[in-house]
C-alpha cells in the first residue's frame, strides 16, 4: 500500500462503521483504497505532493452508501419517461399526458411512471378513462411498485392483449364483462408485451419481466442508446452518495452493457447483477447464474445471485396471504411458484453456492420462502448462504425467529412502509386485519429476534434518495392505534446502508467501513447528520461522492 495519500478529507465528523474505532476526524486515501483514518493533523501529515485536501467543515463523512435493492435500467429509463408522481384525478392526468405527448410527438408508446393506485380519486383508471385522455396514441401508466400497468385501447391492441391472451401463473389480464381487457394488467407476464412497444423496446424491463435477452438482438445503435441511459442512471445514483448498487433484475444483456461501460471508465457505481429465474423457466436455466458468476467477478461488476418472485403486491391483492383479504373474501393472492417447485429451485441454487433473493410481501409468501431456504439447508447442509427475503411487508409471528435460525437476511425498504411517509397508508380492513398490523413492516421485531437487517430503496419504486429512506426509518409517521411503529436508530439505519449492505454481498472487510485497506468509497454530507432533527434528515445531501478514490459526484 502507498504511504502517501492522494486525497485527504479533513475536519469531518467521521462515522467509520467500525465498532473498534467508530469515530474520527479525517480520512486519507491512496490508490483507490483507504490509507488511514484518524485526526486531521495525522491525516494531513500523510498527504503527498499535490494531494487533494477536502475540508468537510464539520459535516458527516461515512462509507459510500450501498443500495441493496434497485432496478437500475428501469430507474434510468424512468428519468426520461413521463413522471406521474403526485398526479391525481382525471383532469390532472389528462393535462400531464397531453402535455408530454405534445412535447414528444415521436414517442411510440407514452409511458407514465410512478402512477398512483386510486389515480381517479378513489379508483384505478380504466381503458375507457385512458381512451378519453389519449384516444389516438398508445398510452401505458406504470404503477410505482412495477406490478401493475394501466393501458388504453391502442396499446392493448398493439400488444395483442385487448381480447385477452395466455399469461404465466401469477399474472392477470383483467377482463371486462364485454369480453375485452379493462386496461388493468397485473404482474410482468401480463404487461410485458405493452412495454415492448416503448422507444426502448422494453429492453430496460427484460431482466425483470423474463430475465431473457433481447429478441431480436439489440442493434449497435440500441446498445449505444441503452449504455447512455444506464450511464445517466449511474450518475444520478452517485449524486445521492451511492457507491454500490445490488440490482434486483438481471440478464446477460445488462451485464454486457455494464461491462462495456466499465471498460470505458464510466461506472459511477459498483454493480451486482443477478440471474432472474421465472416460474415458467426450466430449472436447468439455473446454470446461467453459475456462468454469470464465472464471467463477471470484478470489484466493480459482479454476479453470484439468483432472484425470484414468490408473490405480487397488496394493492392489487396479489401478495400471497395466509388468510383471505378482509375486503376480498376468497382471495389470498397469487402464488408465483408452487411450493415444491420453489423448494427444488432453492436446493439447486444453494448447491451451487449461489445466493438467493426472493420478493416476498405477504405472510404466506414469506413462510414459503423460508420453507424453501430450510429445504435447501436440509438437502445441502448449513452454510453461510446469506439468502435474502426482499420486502417482508407482513410476517406471521411464528415465522419471525426462523430468519435468524436459517441465517436468512431481512432486506427491507423503509419508504415502502405504511408509516414511511411516502405512500398513503392502507385503509383499515382492506388488505390487512387489525391483528396483523403489529407484524407489518416489523423491522424492529426482526432485529430483536436476531435477524440481520439491510435497507434499500427499490428504485424506481421510490426515488434512489438515501436520506429520504433514512428519515422513513428514523422518524416514521404515527398511524395511531394497532400499529407497532418503532423508529430505527440513526446509526443502525446507516449501518444497514453501509457495512450491512457490504456484508450481505459477501464484501465485508473490503468495503462498507472507513478502515485502512478497504475500498475508498466515501460520501461527504452537507451537515452533521447526528445533530439534525430526525424529521429533517430527508433534506441532507451529499457534497461529494468518492468511489474507489475517484470523485463520482461533486455538488
């Protein structure tokens, strides 16, 4: 290791995330790694000729944020598509759509992102609503959770869905009494054909919808356009202090694009990309995940995980529940995998030494995911697998201790919580019973039971804004009686965004802490986070992001 620093941060309130030496004043870096951490005077003394000296001015300095659940390609595309964030009611939707359409006359499919459930003031839009708004161009509005699309007649016709079509298990084309689609498409197998009509050809969704490659293969012009889009998304994430992201959808195409960006020196964030196994895939396809791991294993781009879905979301009553939904008798949700099929997939993936991450929102989905992890452990023996459960919006109390017992990781998104202050809370007696409320978004119960907890955004479901997510955990909204709302401590939350997220990717000791020898991934904030009122944390912003010793954002 070099003995002279090429960059030194001084006069900071440094949170190292290292329990043996949790605080310092300054950080010295050399050759892309941390050289030393200590006092301002000590670190100044290490500065080599021409070293960049950065004065933090008493603000928090900490390891670069790691967002452990994002959809990079989709989030990047959402930066350019029509935003529906905050748009509610027919007139507001009409004005937003028509304005965008006028400004983008060549858009083959008008795509709106972040569209709220209950868009038409208490109800979801229909095909007829959207036809009234935009009758002569294809229009599709994507829900913020990326589990529902509402489409007009032209879009449905062009996608071959107007009169229904076969869809995979767990996906639904909602049909009307007239024998035609209502415009509501639930889950990826239903809305994938619509999004293929967009100017990106739906390539940004392939890792999520099918996990397959573009067919026909993308042209060089399309590849160049996709690389530019992803590069924009990487820079956007870096502007929020993020130095690493774990993607939650994947295919070889995304890995190829990122590898090309990496070779050109354009990766503003380190990226981990999984293989996405769908319920209709032959299990032999798991071999692709092993091949991804073999081919992509650098410090800036790597693979080694398989992503699956167990259910949908509560808003559409597709999250898989142990009991009928209170307002929908006879409905417990949609199982994406049947139990034995899922268990066998887990056994095979685990036998290859790969990590597993499963979207599981309802309490039955969480239970079946844990059952799969238990089946893998019984078949292959216990190991440090760090298999993940993504979301855990509701868990049965009997399953809470099982995470720690199985070594499973709770991967949660504070801003998704009903008390996260971003989405409107559920009405009582709709998606959950009162006796289930204490076990909804039960992060502290899981921590108390010994489960390892990591935090993330799920961008573009919510913005890739770390501090908005931190505030949701540290200062949750009081929803009144029935809920078990327990604020997370600031340091626990920051640990779950740094050292914890390095650990969950088997990168502990290499990054996630400001410790000599670890990667020089650092963020300097614009204030002392510990002195900030919890309800004002969302306003904190990075002034500099450093990844591998290189400044990736300065503002």
